[in-house]
C-alpha cells in the first residue's frame, strides 16, 4: 500500500498482510509479486506511476489506484509491463477508519486484465464489500453520483443551517437541530428506499406551503440564491413524488408553483 492518507491507512487495516509505505517517498524495491495500491492524491497518481515505471519492477506485480474520478489511463506509464486497475470504496474517509467501515459498502473495480479484475472483486468481498465493475466510460458519472450523495448532502445541510441563522438562530443551534433530522432521513432511506422515504410538502402536493417557502426565501440574501437552490431541488423531489404516486393534477399545480413568481415579484408586476 503506497500512501499514508486516510483511505490508504484504512485499507491497510482492512487488508490483512498489507504493508503501508509513504506515498511521497515511494519505495526503492517493489515486491516480487502481488498488488500494489497507489493510495496517493489524484493529482500525483500518474506522476507516481511514472516514477515506479523507471524501477526494475517484476512484471508479476500489479498496480491499482484508489481514485473514484480517475480511469485506468492514469496508470498509463505502467501498462506496457504491468496489469493495472482501480479499486474505489464508495465510502467517506474524513479520517482513518476501522475495517468495519468497508462492510456492506460498494467498491468500484476495474482492471486492464480479467485476472486482475477477478482478484480485486475477491478482495472486495473479503473485506465485506460488494464489488461493482465501473469502467472508464462510466467513471465520471459514477463519481458525480458519489459527490451528490456525500459532499452535496453536506452542502444542503449547510444551506438549511444558513436559513435558520437568517431566522436568528446561532450556528451551533442550527446544526444541533438539523443533524437528527438528517439521521432520520438516512434511516428511512435504508429502510424504505428513495421513493418511499420522501416526505414533506412536495410529496403531499401542498402548493400553499411551498409557495410560502418561496416567498420567504426570496428575502434571504446570499450566493447562491436560497430560492434558486430550493426550486432546483424541489423539481427533483417532484419527480420522486410523481413516482411515489402524487396525483397528476396536484403535480402540475406544484410544477406551476415551482416555476412561477414569488409574491414580491407579483407585487412588482402589478405596480
């Protein structure tokens, strides 16, 4: 395992028998066989691969990066002599985590040879994860999906906290109030799935409440516009609500509300 970041250290704990070495200095002598994971920052994966390619490394050694965004082309300097692959745990590692962090998660795998891909799939299963092949053509959408489900959840909660602050709350009060709500939503997603987990005014077709939200948000200053963010996310929620069985007539009324003007805009137009 090459790299001492949070993911590298977590993987080294989960994979029995692995050896962790520094990613910046690298190693002077590679093993005679096996898999070397390049758990280094995305921006230096290719540079690290090029540095390793200059070593007299046995061809039986395979090299695998752990990036979610990069394809196998990031390991191009090694491909003439070695099998290369990718092994990306679909999990957040803000700090080193214990082996239990890999249990039940999905790990995106790909490889330049069927043999290496099978080995990576077996390894994923061995640490309690579900392997899923994600090739270079799927990689950008796969990683964007991961960002939506992780980084942007943080962004949405931050926006909720900002609105409570605009209403006069302190930041720590806002976070303390919202985080249990987020935990409940995640629990519902686990139990019921996306469609059945959706609740709230969009799911109910409560146009009046949504219109009150939009009118209030129009008065909140900041970039990006809180009203604009609400409208964008509400449009996504509306599609889920329709799938969950929202009456078509109610869905159309909601669509008109979400694309229509706020009370302040209507007043300006009447003047």
